[in-house]
C-alpha cells in the first residue's frame, strides 16, 4: 500500500470524526483524519458540557475534545491539521482528497465535517462582525464585562449563550421572533429564573448600528414581528444563535444532499449515495445535533466502513 493510500480517510475532527477514528483504528484500518485548521469542531467554542455521559460533574468542551483526539491517536490514526479543499468521489474507490496541495487516497471515506453557526444575513450585521456582533459567547463573552448584550434565537443554543453571558454582562436580553421556544424547558426555566436575563419576544433584528468613530455596536433596530413597528434597542454586543448550516460545499454535485444542504444517508445508516463513502455527525443530522449522537454516528460509520471493506 502506498504511503498516501489509506483504508479510510475521515474528514472532520469533531466528536463524529474522532470517534470514527477510534473505531477504525481499533479495527486495524489504516486511518487518516484530516482535522481542518481549527480542529475539534463546535465543542471547542462551547463552555461546560453537562450532558456528555461519563462526566458527572461536566467537562469543558475543549478538554473533552482533547480526550477524543488522544484516544484516536492511541489507536493509531494519523492526524493532520490540514483543510481538505477538493474531493473526488464519483469515480469510486480509491477516493481522493486534496488538502494543501497534497492528494491522499483511500478505499473508504467518512465525511464528518459538521455544521457552522448561521448569521442573520443583514448587511449591518456583517459590518459589525467581530466589533460587537458574534456567534460565539464562549469566544467573545469576556469582552462584554459589565455591558448590556442581546442574544438572538429561541433554541437551546440561544439560551445556553444567554446563560453563559451573564458571567460577564450586566444584562442579557434574549430576542426571539415568537413567544414559544424550541429550547428545552429546563433551559428556558433557568433563564427565566436568572435576574440578569430578560426575554423579549416577537422581535427580529432589522439593523445593527454603532459609533462611527470606534466602530463598536451601540444598539439594534428591532422590528416587531406582529405589528411591524420599529424600535431602538441599545446594546453593546449582539450574539447570534439561530442554528447552523452544514459544511457540505466540498461535496456538492457528488454526494446527495437535502434542500438545506445536509448530506443524505440511508435510513438508520451512515451510507451515502456512493458505495464506500459514509457520513457521520452534524453534517447529516439536523435533528439531534448532540455531541453524543455525533459520536454515535461516527462509531456507526467506522463499523460500516470496516464491513464494507471486509465484503469487498
Ligand atoms: P435551533 O434549535 O434550530 O433554534 C434556532 C432558533 O433560531 C429558533 O428559535 C429559530 O426561531 C431562530 N431563528 C432561526 N433563523 C432565524 C432568523 N433568521 N432570525 C431570527 N431567529 C431565527 O438551533 P440551536 O439552538 O442551535 O440548537 C440546535 C440543536 O442543538 C437542537 O437540537 C438543540 O437541542 C441542540 N443544542 C443542545 C444544547 C444542550 O442541550 N445543552 C445546547 C445547544 C444546542 P423559530 O423557533 O421561530 O424557528
């Protein structure tokens, strides 16, 4: 086998990718993980993970991912912190993936590229990104010590971000376009019980504005989703927590996707439309989107890859 030919190449380094690597490694498959530049996936920008089994006191997201990575390495996976920029899958095995000018080939491939935070898509939001607009409270919350901030969204992420931001901000307002929430009841109750959190329903952010001189956010214009009325709402930070988009650009025209870009796998399986190519984690799951379910599907993908190779 040539140096660059692997039994399986895993693209992605979140819970799905590393778990696939642990299982593939233990099955004695020659395994390469292309981790991307910012390895570790979404848990790297999460604070405490309270619901990953095995950690009764909770664990910090980055620490958990270091455990995942170390375990993948222990079972012999080769890990490379490079970004895959081209894949050739349609012609069948050996599948090819190019990263930073080097082409790697494999008899099977596991796609575990995850999903990325979504933004509102308004022009002024873009102008203030990194200057008061953020999609990551864990990364940027620290800069808002003693300030008033708002979080957009009504899902678990929005409530988690709001709760985390109360460590720094003097006040956190959760802005949501409805008055019912996708977030779990425990998260909503926790926010309601937190004196630093206010919930403002029936609003969407129409514009972000700030000081021209310093370029930092001073407020947002809110549009009432029932009446259409516009109001000024002064805040110094705006955190967007409105869901994610799957990282599937690389696979367009090769792997089947649904209308929102998530990879389609066979029901209850990780097999894609191309034999020998499997997909695991958030890249193919817009429903559960948990570290534990991502890890579970990474395990499934590695087992499927191993059985596929055995059957050849
Ligand atoms: P989500 O559940 O899809 O919620 C997205 C929220 O953003 C919804 O409230 C949605 O409003 C709102 N939204 C979407 N587009 C919008 C727009 N353009 N303008 C304004 N609001 C917009 O996403 P998520 O909160 O990121 O959670 C994703 C998954 O991860 C869920 O399964 C969640 O349970 C899980 N999660 C779990 C935890 C935890 O257990 N600790 C933490 C974080 C996430 P509508 O409701 O009106 O559509």
